[in-house]
C-alpha cells in the first residue's frame, strides 16, 4: 500500500470541502502518515473557521471529529526537532512545514500538500 505524508492544507481541504480538495486524489487508497503536529493544526483550522462563521461551528467540529475517528487509520509519528530545525534553516520553511517535509523524507513517502511554497521546496 502506498504511504503518503499529508499536511494540514491537504487534509483541511478534504475535511472542510475547500477548493483544491479534488486535487488531493493521491490520498485515495493510501496509508496516511502524519506528524503529531497535524492534530493541533487541524484543530486550529476548525477553530478559525468557527470564529469566522459561528453559526457553522458545530459542523466544523463535527467534520473534524468524523475525520479523526474514521476507519482509515492515520499513522502518527514524532519527528526529530533538531533535524526539522536544520531542514527549516536550509530551505527557508517554517518549522511547521519542515516537519512534514522531514517526515516524508524519513519515511521515503510522497508529500501531499496544497501549500505552493512547501510543494516547490519538495520538488527541488
């Protein structure tokens, strides 16, 4: 089975039905691997949406809950913070984005992202 590291931009598009979700087809049938950081990033995205559109807050939280509890298991990983900091320094990425890039490299997995900057660094 194909392993992929999916970042918050890609998964948020799928979870919340955002533009670009249709481009995240590489998740179909793949084993999703993610850093523990993803949990907080997705929670923050749901929170920002709930603050912007309070009447839809229950829907945002429900979608996040459904995704986190769905049958397809997400494989969670800790990352090496020193390696992430070095990678961020070398690439100009934030530590958050470097976390996904580092994990994809460490697992020798594809990185699935809608973040143009992160994707461009990955393609180097």
